[in-house]
C-alpha cells in the first residue's frame, strides 16, 4: 500500500476562539503556511496564509476559517472524490496531525498513485538521473508554478531547502529579488529554448537554460530549467553539453510516452506531423459508414490504420475481419469471401460454410491487397458493396449483410483502371475516402520513437538489456528503409539477437544492413541537419567502420587517404565522447 510522503508540514494547530492578530503572530513565529483550527481535540476548519492576510484589517476579531477539508490517514489511497476538497489533513496511525495537502499537491499525489508500476519505475529512474547531475533542474508549468526541483545536497542556488520552493511561482520570486532575470519569462514570451545569465540574491552568477515542452496543441505545458553556478565554473562547455543532452532525452522520452495510440495490443507509435495529421483524420472519418481505401507502401502499417478506423468507430464492439486478397488462390477466394452452401463443390463441408463477409456482419471487413482481387470476383464484390447483400457459392437466396468496407493496397489503382486490370466502377466504390500512410523515409521523426518502442519490446521478450548507440540511431535515421516499419522492426530484432554486447553500435548495424547498403550511394541524406553536424557524423561512422575492418591506425589512415596523426587525433576524440 502506498504511503503519502510528499506532504506539507508547515502548519500550526490553533483553537477556534483565537483572534486574527493572535493567529497572525503564531503563523509568523512558527513559519507556517496553514492554520488548522481545532475545537477541543477535533479539527473544525483551516485557514491558509492568504486568507489570513485578507483579515488583517480586523485584527481583534475572531478568526474566520474554511470548513472545506477532509481528514485522511497517511496510507490513504487518494480518489477523484478527494480532489474535490480544498485541503486534505493527514494523520498518522496514532491520530496525530503530521501534514497537509492542498488541491495541487493532492492532484500530483493522485497522479503518482494512478501511474502503472512501469511508469513509476521510469519516473524514479528519470528523477535519479536528474538529481545526480551537477546542474540543478527545475520543472515549472505554463504559469510559472514550480512543480519539481532536483534534490541536490550541495551547491544549492536558492540558499533554502529546495522542497520549500515547490508550489511557489518563479515569476513572483524574481520580483522579490531571489534572482534576475528569470529564463521562464523569456521562454514563455518567445516559445523556444533560451538561456540567460542570472545573478541570485547571494551574489552568484547562474547560467539558466530553459527548454519548453509542448503539448499536442503546440502550447507550452512544462518548462525544464537547468541552472548552474558559473561564478567559478570549470570545463563549462563539456558539462553544458551533457545537460542539454539530458534535457533533450527527457523531452523525447516524455513525448514518446505521450504520443501514441493504443489499438488493442498494438500501439501506433509516431512523432511526425504527417502521422499526427493522419491519426486525426482517422478519428474524424471513423464514425462515418463510408468506404475507406488506405494507400501506402508495403510495411508502413496499413492494417494498423484499418484497425484504428474500426477501433474508433461505432462498430468497435463487433467483428474486425481481414483477408489478404493476394494470399489465397483464386479458386478458393470466392468461397472464402462469400461462403458456400452444402454440396456446392467437391470437397465442400457437408453443412456449408459462412464467408468472411457474413462473419463481419455488424462489423468491419478489411480487404488487404485489394489490387490482387481477380476481375471475376470484382463484379460480385461491387454488388455486395452496393446492395449490402451476398449470394453464397451454390446458393439460390441472397443473404443481407451490414458491413463497413475498408480496402488497402500498395498499388496505384487509377493506373490499373487505365490498363484494364481493375474495374472502374469498383474503384469509385472503394475510393470514397482515401487515406495515405507515408513511407518511413518521409517521416524520419518517427524512427527514434519506433526504435525506443521496439528496443523495449524485444528486451522484454528476450529478457535482455540491450540498447542502440547514438551512431547506430543516426545510421537508422539516415537509412531509406524500403521495407518501412516492418523492415525496421525485423532489423532491430535481428540486431538484438545476434549482437553479444549490450551496446549495439553502428558497426554491428552496418553488418546487418550491408546487403542493402552496398546497392546505395555511400552517403544517404534523408534529413536536413547543420552541415557541421553532418560532417561530424559521417566522419565518426567512417572512422569506426574502417577501424573495425582493418584494426590498425596505419591501415585506416592509408584507406581514408589522410595522415596517421589525423586518424589518431580524431579516434581519440571519439573515445572521449563515448566516455562522456
């Protein structure tokens, strides 16, 4: 059972007969923020410092307090009903008052208790990482309220216990002279990552880097601030780079958790604007009964999009039936789709058989690879779509059906219609709402999130702890992936099975992709990045690849046609980057 640990303890217990002046004096002496009013041994109300200050014009009058509170024990499991109360007062097992939660603190506690164990472990790991680095990390919301502060035991930049500033507004602290200027105000104004040099109230110079985190509506949801005392800073460039990388990793992992659609057991992982717009369009058209055709290359996830259409539709609780029109022999395809009556043909079941169209009644039918459908069946399928009725093989009576049709193909149906390989009337029946799933090479932003997802999936499957290096990740982003997401998944699985070490580098990945890579240009560019970074990445991969093959600095220098000291110097730089 969870125990509430992150509670506020700055309270003062008073009797209900106290005056405003007496209450104010007690609050000042005890440095509290909340007065808990008792009548005898029983709590009857609360009064926070703000409410108390509003009563200072009548110091001699009895204290006015709120009765909007709830008593809970320390091992209480919070519910949504608890969040309706302005304050929660916490007692230990001896019924002694030990702390309190305001609405915001209770909401945070409730969210913590509601997290799955996996998310709790992830948050614990992330907090441990943040707390272990040299920089002091703050997380504030879009209004400037401080939500989280790293628990560093030394080099404290506030001059107070970090926990005591949680809940305060960082913009107000700036106005009180705690430090100036605040990076939060500039980030909120300019909507981008910024850094400033601050001077705190202790006279220290502070470098503060503010990194905004946006929600799906492109609005700032959080700002992560990394602060460092640079009064006597050493090795500033190296340590600042580490802080930026950590903040970026923190943002990417939060976004990876936030941005996906869970469809049954298979999530749709995405970060790109193209997929964000596609999922939004899927949700819009899901409620309609119109026929949808999904275009996209092999392996892009057309079936997942079809499942999403079914999942978000009113038919979600009814069957989702799929058939690959290219995987079933032509002489069997008709009976699979439409079913057959008893004795319809030699080898038929004695009692007959329902077809997939009949099995999909009230639900959704996915016609995958619909371009492979024989012309002889296209007329019968057209009638089923138009009339919403079918006739089984060998049957004499029509069977009504209520089916939502979704088709998927990696072919250009319009070209097939022009060549006479596909019926024009069926094309227009299917091409009511076309959806296009972009190839993976057209949405490079999704690769990193997909790698994280498949990495975790196969680690769980194989009980391993393997992960890909930065250069391997960059190689996957640069590769063109002709087989799209399916090829990426298979490549990651193979790499995690055949690689002996826990760190999978670009060298190991190059061996897996070598058959594909040999047919490509030596350098592939699939994303726009700064020229200097592109040069550094290419140089890094070249040096690793040539040393992996030839083993010696001398031979590597000969192959790359540079001097031996140049290779030695740049290889040492790579080693230092790995150590960092």
